[in-house]
C-alpha cells in the first residue's frame, strides 16, 4: 500500500516525533497534482513550486521510485525539469511521468542514466542531440 505524498506529509501534524518522518521516506514517492485548477485562489504554478520546494528542501536520502501526475495547468512548468534533475541526483531508478496531453518530456529525464524502469504517458518526446545510453534500463 502506498500513501500519497500529500497525505504522508499531513502525518507531520500528529506529533513532534512525526513531524519530519516523511522526509526520510526513501522508497517511493507519488505526487498527484491532477487536482490543481486555475479556479483555485492560489495559481497552480505557485502551488506546484511550493510543493516541490518543500520536497527538495526537506527530503533526506535517496528516492528510488517516483510518480508524477499533472494536468494541463502545469504542462509548461519549468520546475518539473528541476524536480527530475533533483531525482537524477538522488538515485532514481523507477520513474513514472503522467504529463498533460502533448506536454513536452523534460530534458532532464535524459540525465537519469541510472534508471531501470521508465514509464511515460501523454507527452511529446524530443531527444537531445547528445543522447547518452540508458544502459541500466529494463523497461520503457
């Protein structure tokens, strides 16, 4: 069973001992942001940036599995590229990207050379000219 990141972070209010337990979850993080809309008081881009900044600042240790699901409100968000670059530096091995329709695959995905499993849904793939091999990739 996997608890969504949003709910996992909410456990921090249970007690002082639980406050930063979510920061040390090494195995699997799921970030489902399909609920963000332009009708919210806070723009989706700002909400996403805020969530990602907290993740980058507070998380300790490797993240081996990560799932990101977003809607069309965020399809041009530059912070997605920064997030994937962060993951590439934190031992990401299993990456699932569910981007909005025709969203461009972030170029930083091609820097995740340690990937073993990569799942891409609903995005446009434009490979860079100097594409390195994904030697460890088992499934695409």
